[in-house]
C-alpha cells in the first residue's frame, strides 16, 4: 500500500495469514514451504495459506483503506469485496516488482467497521496463496502489529537518497517504538547500486552494538526487489524501545534502503528467528569504520534492565544464603557450649568433696597422735617444733640451728638376738 508522508503517522496494521481473526472457508491449508515463492520473496512470518480449490476467507476490521497481499502466478484468479462492493483489482503480479503482490485494495470513505470478503479460484497447477493483509487503523487501535513507512515522524533518517531512502555511508536511522521486536525491510536496485555485501550495526535502548550484513539478492532477471527482510531483532520485554542503526557500507556496496519497519505488538506474539542469528551477533565492530562513520556511531554500553535485575537477584540470593550459614554456625556453637557445661556438672556429681586430714608422722606412737594434732593446731602461729629422735647408739642426730623449739623424745632400742654357744 503506497503511503505518502503528510506530517502525521503513516502506520498501517499488519495482519498475518496466521491471525486467528481471519475466518477461512473449506479448502485452505497452511503452507510452510518457501519454494513456491521463488522470485517473490519469502513470507514475512514464515507461513502462508494455500488454496487449490475455489474457496474464500472473511476478515472484519476497524479503520479505512485496506489491501490484500496474495500470490497468484496466473493472475486474476480471485475477487475481493469490501462491505459488498467490489475492490480495485491490481492485476497479475509483475516480475521484479513488490513481493508478494498487492492484488486488491479498498478505500472506504468512512473510518469505522468494515467487512472484507475474498474469493479465490485455485487449482492444482495454480495454487493461490495468502500472505497478509494491511489496513489503516482507527485511532483507538493500539494492540496490533504496525507497519511504519519512511516519512513517519517516528522514523528519523540521517542523510539518505530521497527516492529510495537508502542511507549514505556513515548515516544513521533512529526509531522509537512500542512492542517486543521489529522487522526492518528494504529494497535492492541492482542497476543503481553495487552488489557486494555491506556492513551495518544496530543497538536497542543503547545496549551492546550488534553487527549485521546487508547483501543484495537482486539479479539481472529481477533487478529491483522490495520488501526484503534486512534485520529481525530478538524479542525484548513488551514496552517502549529505541532502535539505532548505522550504515557502514559505501556507495559501491549493497544499499541499506528502508522500505518499511514492522513492529510486533500484537496480543498473540509470533516467535520469529533473529536475522542475523544470535550466535553471529558481536559486541564490537569487526571492521574499523572511517572517522565520519565512527562519529555517527553513538553507542552507550550501559547494562539493560534485564541484566541489572539478574545481577540483583544473584547478589540478593547469595546474601541470604551467607546469612543463613552464619546463623546456623552461631546456633551450633551455642548448643555445643551448653552440652559441654552439662556434661561437666554431671561428672562432678559422681564425686564427694571432703577436707583432707592433717599429716601424722608414721614414727609417732598411736597414743600420742591426738596430742600432736592438738598441739599443731594451737601453735599454728608459733615457731615450728623440732623433734629429736635418739637411737640406741646414744648419739644425737645433728639438728638445724634455726629458731625453733626442740622436743627431746625418749630413745628407742633395737632388739638384739643372742645365739647360745653349742
């Protein structure tokens, strides 16, 4: 659907053939093969509905202009009505033109509810395929997949070709959108531009830059191709995002000519593989661009909200585990101290405390023990007494010359055994 910038939004709603709101008649089947699209490009959401019999489908929407994108190699094997009125027939597809071909369009005068009916006359030798429908939505339509065209206020292009919107070397594209992913489509003109691959890079929300390659698929048979998928981002959290693209090619390489940008914001999310695939995404530019290109690349290497959330969860979980370990160790030590104290008290309970009796020299006769003990207790503060013990030799044992009381005990005698002479 051709759109001209008028200062307001140029967005349209993209309705894929897999949308559940499309009511199909008998005879339609899902075709995932892309072989049938040779020369027409691949289906945008990787699915088609195919009919090899006469059948129809119905779709209701709220808005104004509508266009149906069918693939019908023979041409004119369909008819379209909008609110009961026949729509304009775009005629058979033209080689090298838009892929797939817009086959019928309607332009109602009133913004509001409309009913679209399409009848196809397919057969085994000439199947008819439905890829998607586009229409201009009413202002209250917000949760759909939207298509934005160059000239829309939300697409900010740097220096570019005014006819094809091909970015000049080092030029940038900035686009604010609300959704969870997007598809950037372009066109290739084999006569106006070179055929060698070009380099480019993009960022989302100022995150890490990712390189991708722009390679023209135009040939001498199809020198002009439009609606070619150049970039398909991974999925992000549903919300507001900013796309930043920088063209790093030259005037002699494949162009990055923007035909439209499709924002995925529908209630039923589609899982589209990133283009280029995620393993080939890099966080640094593989080729060093010129000074002008370097100045055009403005990348902010700040962590995204998802990264910060993951780091916070990891650190928080680690802190909780460490706190639990420390608390467990403290409780274990306290319990161990209580058990050791209890065992000590239990051991002491098995013994009887007593006061030891005073020491009594074994050489003192038994009758004098009590007198000696009493004397010791009464004279505890007096100078010590010294006992002199005599043997039967009659010699006095030398005594210390210290100041002390000397008590002279009676001598003791050894028994002498006599043997009578024979």
